[in-house]
C-alpha cells in the first residue's frame, strides 16, 4: 500500500484526485479482499529465472531514472504493485466464474 501511495505521489504530484484515488485503491487492496497473497520473497526465491533477472530489472530502473527521470521507475513499480495486488483477486474471480459454467 505504501509503495502505491508513494509512486502515486511521484507520478501525480499536481493531481490530488488521482493521488487520493490511488491511495484508496491501496487501502482497498490491503483490507477489503479475503485473498491470500503469496509472500513476495518466497515467490521470488522459488523461481530462479526471476532471481537472475532481478539485476537486469534494477539496472533498467536506474537507467530509466537517470535517462528519463524519476517518473519512469515510479511508473514501472506502480504498475507491478497494482498487478501484484489485483492478480490473486482476479484469478480467484475467474476460477469462480469458470466453475459455475
């Protein structure tokens, strides 16, 4: 939730409505859904490709920061956080819908 709020502050610094909306989304993700998230550290440790790709991602984020500004890594991190936050809920919903058919 804090990552979503912080990235929103960086990206939408002059748009208070969007900052409030994203902070609300972060709050909803944290408390409203009865979804069990996989621990991020364990998820990354169980997949060797992700571990080996992590330095590439860090270099990409630093390069984006120095070449294009602080908004690029903030946008990438915000997108990844939103996907991580909504993915378990969406997959659970899809499973429920497909079970009814």
